[in-house]
C-alpha cells in the first residue's frame, strides 16, 4: 500500500499546542498534539519562518504565495 505523504490538519484535529523553552535550552519549541496522540515538534526557527511567510501573504495586496526551501 502506498503511503500518503500529504496531511491536512483542521482545528478539530489538534488537541493541544504547547510552546515552551525546554529546560536546558534557550529557544522555543512548539509541539502540536493531535487528537489521536501524535506529536509534531517544531524548532523556533521553523515557526518563525512560517509566521513571517503568513504575515507577508496576509498583509500584501499582491503576494499570494511564499515558498520556503530549507
């Protein structure tokens, strides 16, 4: 069976979001916990880049797409 690599999360799919600076660290980590118990953990730089892209699109009258490549 071919595994589907694309996932779409709706608000109701997310049980909890935790943003914290873990003990012994200096940067934020963001954890998305889904209703079925899966955890997706993002480092601060990842969330910061997503936020910048979001703000760019939402505040620009012409920009409709941003592509971030790591």
